[in-house]
């Protein structure tokens, strides 16, 4: 039990681990990884019935809960629109997160959380592709929320985002990775609302 408590305490770091992409863009009081996890899980709960019979709602929500758990140890590595802007390679990120999740979940007897995390990472099942799309959709929803609330200083772009105006890069990183009809439909609806808010076409 002591080992389990140690892992639980480390996993709780997700409540304080802020999302790197928002930090880089200078968003005021950005969401935590745990908040993003909740958003993704809620989207899975609400839209699983529109994702087709192959997507089980309970499995999707459980997968969403665990999908970023490794970041309790590795921290959040933002996905950038261009490979040159990535701080570490995809291969390095994968290795770090695989090692972290194995260690964090090792004290628990139930193997299902590990299986769910692995299935999500491999993206070979309808459920995992749906959950990934909801992960991307949550990011776009959050960008819209921050845009509506003016939670960043658009007159002072950082070097990290000088190729994109406003919060466009968060849509640009999501667009090419969407793989489900429901994900694409939600993305287009959010992007349309975002474009109305900023008064121009979003740069993808």
C-alpha cells in the first residue's frame, strides 16, 4: 500500500502541472494537465454515442482519464506545428512516457490502466482514435475559451509563436491529426466560432 500511495501522490502532480503550450503563449493562469484530462473525458462521455458502435463509452472515458498520466513525471511536452519547434523528438518523448507510466502504475495489481494507456498511444483501435480526437478537440475548445476571455496579450507575441497570430497554432497542430468524423465535425464548429471571435480566418 505504501508504494501505491507514493504513486498516487506523484500522479496528483497533474493537478499542478500546467499545460506547456499555454505557458509558452503567455496565457494568464493556464489550465493544468488534470484539467485537460477532465475536459477530454467529458467530451468522450458526451460524444461516444456519435462515434460509432465500435466505440465503447466507458472504455473511452477510462482511457481519457489515463492518457496523460505519464506527464506527472515527464512534464507536459507541447506539440508544435513544425518539427523544428519541438523541444524533444517524438521518439524521446515516447520512451520517457513509456518508462514513466510503467513505473507509476507498477504498484497497482490491475493491469487495465496500463493496457488503456498503451492502446491510446498506439492509436490502432476505434476507441483510441476517438479519444485522441477528443484530446485535440479539448485543446481547441480551450483556445476558444482563452480567446473569448482575452487571457493572453496578443500585442506581445512570444518568440515561441511568432509564426502564428492569436491562438491559431493550437488549431494548426490539431487539424492534420484528426481521424474521426465526430472529431472533424467538432473541430470545424469550434474553429468557425473562433474565427468569429478573432474576426479573420484561422491560419492552419
